[in-house]
């Protein structure tokens, strides 16, 4: 959706920014094929021989690290490696919670929280090979270099004229901090869509990272769909799609982070239902964002045609 000239300023302040290209080129791992017994720091249980790194299961937790200084804190990387054998336990990559314990080639997108790449064993018994890492743009692969996004500089609102009350709303969103509570009145009768001051619907990300769909009426609100807490990660780009069919049935989908980037995932339910039907409000005039400092949105698409 082309927003030029359509954004109506509310409170706070916003800036248009751009996804920067990678600054570190090529594979950043030295001796990722384990051709020699060098370049890696090996803690309990790790050995290198025969062109592979082996863990005998005695390494567990911080005492069972295989690591190499190769990264820059805060940058995003695509890591590839091969699990040649796996006979027990598991390992993780520091900065990600995925547990790896299956044979095959694995690929992981993660943000570096330390300058070292860590393979941390939890009684893992097996071997790994062919490790490589390259920097990718922030939000990859949902967002590519040069993608423009709107970032909140100080808490406040902006509005966009929109008469779509039944259709699809699709966008990328990024929540900066744990204390932030952000929302979007995607169906609203006013551009001043503050809490309980408008008629319509909003999605809401709480301070505990729960994702809600709420029906809003003057002076009241009702959660008609809600996830568990910690449903999203902080400082991570996600793509959200909300569909409302002509009979009033809402579907909520997500991509990004632990939900992958290939296929839409129907959001899991802790409160209410997904899909959920609600026809209380049937018209809209505005799409309103209420973000906190550091929160971002990009690639907004609003569609007013829904196939039944």
C-alpha cells in the first residue's frame, strides 16, 4: 500500500527508516569443515578429527561449548551446519532456543547476542560438520535490504484513511521492548483511536508479548481471541495477516521467528477462538497505529476483496 501523503499525524513522533544492507561479506567461519584441530575453542567432550567435530556426551551446559569468535553483537546471521550423527542428547546455538538432535543439514536465522558462535551441548552424543555463517539484513527473509519501515521515535499515534471493514490486513511488525504495549485499530470509526474511545477492532501486543484481537466499543473492550503470553519474541520481525470474511469470521496468521517464514501459521488460541466470528462493527474510516518508542511496522497491505 502506498502511504505517501496518506499518513495523518497524531501524537508522538515517527520516522521512516530503511533496512541496511549487510556490512560483513561472505562466510565468517574459519575452518567450518573441521579440516584441522584449530580455530575452535573446545570444552568438555568436544574433539575434532576426521573432518568433523565430535561430542561424546560428557559436555553439558556452559561447560560443553564448541565456539569461535566470528560475529558482531546485534547483527543477524544465516547459519548452516550439518549434523552427521546424533545418538543422544541435543545442542543449541546461543541466541536461539531450538534443540538440535536430528541428522541432516540445518539452517537457522538468528541475531547474535555475543561475538562468539556457540554450539552448546546438553549431553549431546554425535558429530557436526560444514559450519558456515553469513550476515543477512535485519528481518531476513521477511524483509530485504532497502525495505522502508515506519519506526516510532516517541510514543504516539498515526492514522491512515481506510474504509475496509471486511477484507485482509497484512503487515510486518517489530516490538522493541518488554515494557511496550502496542496496538493497531485496523477497523476504526475515528483517527483518534485511543483505548476505549472508538468503535471497531484492534490487534494488541501486551507487555507480556501476548497477541490479542479485541472488539472495541466506547468505554469498553472485549478480547475475542488471545494467545499465550510470550507468544512473540522482542526485537524480532513478524509478518501478520488478519482476514475477515464477508460473514464476519476473523482468521489470524503469523510468520517469522520460531514460526518459520515459508508458510502462514494459524495463531494458537489460549482465550477465545481462531477463527472467531464477530459482526458487531461493520464499517471503518481509519487504520490507526499506537506504538511505543522503537516499535516498527512495514509492508502494509489492505485488501477489501475476500473470496468466499
